[in-house]
């Protein structure tokens, strides 16, 4: 009886492990309009020390890995939030990292989709509060310039070969010499074998 009472007392006195109790949007949500802000709520206060808030962060990315939001995450009590405007309709991921008041680090992800009107393009790098990050590329590769051609197709090939040889090591000449040397060795071996057979 005393042992059970002691165990119950320890359970009451020891702090519960920090965990997430909610988020906006929630995992699996399908948003019909811009959220304006994303947030994550803990079961206890989030540790927020002026000048040392880099341990608390929120990042929002789309399926292509582009970033959204301004990187200015703010902590109020048990909730961390960040303003965000999403881009094209599709799948998104909210990634969070916070430190609870008792020192427990907590991180995770929230998957959701966006079905509203297209917003601004995403960023190529994770945004840093107060700094402008470069916009992400569209992912479309620029077409390569057409290869030079001539009337019979041979002149362009010759010019390309000459351009490669100029100022460089003459690989073609070395290759021809090596081939001739191999052929000479083969011919010598065959002739020597024939002479030995005739002697026998």
C-alpha cells in the first residue's frame, strides 16, 4: 500500500513529457483558402528567451521543396506561429521544432493540402526573418542551343574535333599510334608462330 502511494506521488510530482496537442492546419487538412498563419500548440509553455529563439522554428514547404512564409516565428505561451501565404494548389508540409519550458525538445511534421487560388512562388531557401530569400526556380530546364550543322554534316563534326584538340593533348594521334603498335605486335606474334610450325 505504501509502495503504491509513493509511486502515485512520484507520478504527480514528475513533469509530464512535452507533446503537441494541436496545430493549424491539422494533419490531413485540405485548405480551401489561404491560412494566413500556421501554428503548433504544446501541452505546456514553450521556452522563449529573448535573443535565443532560434531553437523554436516553423518551416512550410511544398511537394517540390520550395519554402513559404517569412521565417518570423513567434512564441506566445504554449503556441508557436508564423504568417504564411501558400503558392500553387497541392501538398504541403509544416515542419516544427520547439523547446518546452522544462527543456524537452519536440519536433515533427504536419501534412496538409491546399486547394485554393495560387499564391506567390515559393523560395529556394528557408526564409530568415527580416531577410529576403531568392525565389525558387520553376524547375523547367532551359533548352540547349542547337548544335552547329553544315550542308553535309561533316564540316561541323570536323570543327568540333578541331576545337577539342586545340590547346589540348592530341588524344586522337596517340590512339592511332597505340592501335598501330597493337597491330604490329599481333602480326609479329602470328608470323613467329607460323615460322615455328614450319620448322617443326
